[in-house]
């Protein structure tokens, strides 16, 4: 079993994993030998704080071990992805990969002989969405009936939230004026619409009226700050998305808690004031990545 996208996971698999994450958080010592002697290979084409640390610490806490592989220091750079993934499978019990392109992740999956976990690609971020569902469940005491409003650019995080929420009874409203090119997924949108739990609107005030959670993610890429040629695109995005910024004025119109997958670009999609407010649960979301990813590892690498 792999975790490339939650689109292929059943509601039961998603619910059981989130529930297991809550159990692991409550009783971490019970799982100290769950993956004793096992190794997770972690391949990164992009930088990471949460995903890397949560998987590495998670493996240690489960009695196993993780190897960090920076893409640029491996021969994945030179070789056929499928071949390298097959070889890696002969050393490790599981592979977690953060790839730029979902298509490359599928190439890895074609060669891998052990479970493969998507640590974020251009289309999906399933581990983030599982941690987010766990946070919603922890706060609300249940998932069913919760209402999450996602505001900003339609991206990998938003896609995984749409897949996850609509499978487990969480209403999700997307206030997304634009889709980030590679994240376009008509099949996902059609399936989500068919559940009756997915809505799209550009009326932020209307959407947040009965929201329990108000979620945003960055719409400025790191390159916008490093590459002078990206200045025009950065300015365009600022024009398009600033009206959807989560700030104190927006918070006054809703009782919703604020969620963010981090890292946040304060002053752009969200203000520093909102991130520092007691209504922001972003750090709890980040912590829950550890617990839920341990649940994912046990489900995929465990012997049960
Ligand atoms: N949210 C998230 O995946 O964080 P990192 O990019 O730091 O892993």
C-alpha cells in the first residue's frame, strides 16, 4: 500500500489513520517498538522542516531509523528513477519522497518494491491533510459536520484537503481566485462536488459566516524573493490575493479558528497579528504531523 494521494484511500482508511494518530499522541510509549529495526529512506528534491523532522523523529520514536537523502547528493539525479527506487527498496522498508512533480513520484512508485509515501509534490500533500484532519478532530471532538474554509491559491495542500474532507464528512469551501497550474485536478473537483460537501465561492465574508476553521497557505513562492525576473509575477499575485488575506478584520467577522500548514509568509496570505493570536492553531497542526505520520508509517510498514 502506498500514500501518493488521498484520492485512492477509502474513508475508512483515512478515519482509522487519523484516529490512530490521536491514539499515538495520547500513548506514545505503547508504540516504542512498533517499527523496531525498520528503515525509512527519505528523498528530498525540495527543502523541508516539518515533513523531514516529523518523519525522522517519528521513525526513531517507533524504534526504527530514517535516512535523509538530499536529491542532489544521490545518483537519482543521473539515473532512471524507477531503477533507483527499486534498488532503494532492497535497503529500506519504506520510501518517503518530496518530489517537485507528481509524475516523478509515479515513476518512483513504478520501481519501488516497498511502500511509498508522498511527502508533498506539485499536486498533493496528503500527510499535511491527515495532520489537519487530526487537528480538527482534536478540537471539535469529531470530524463529521465540521466546516473548513480554505482561502488563497488552489494548490497541493488545498487539493489534499478537498479529497480528505469530502471523504470523512467535513464540509469544505474553497475561496480560491486562482489554481496553481500543476494543481489543476478536474477529476478531484468533480468527485468532491458529487459528495455535496464541497463548495466554491469568491465571497469570503459569506463563506466564513458559519466556518469552524479558516485555512490559508502561501501564494508567494520562494523564487519571488530570490529571482528579480519573478518580481512582476509576485506583484500580480499580491494584487489578486491580498483582498483574501486573513487579518484581524476578517477574524472579527467569524468565530473560526485559523489554520496554516506553515511556513507562513506574514504580511501576505496572513498577518503576523493573526498568526500570533490564540485563535491560530498552526503549531498544533505542525505537531500533529508527527503523530499522524507515525500512524501512516505503522499502517504502511507495520506487520499487522
Ligand atoms: N507544511 C510542510 O510540509 O512543511 P515543510 O515544507 O517544512 O515540510
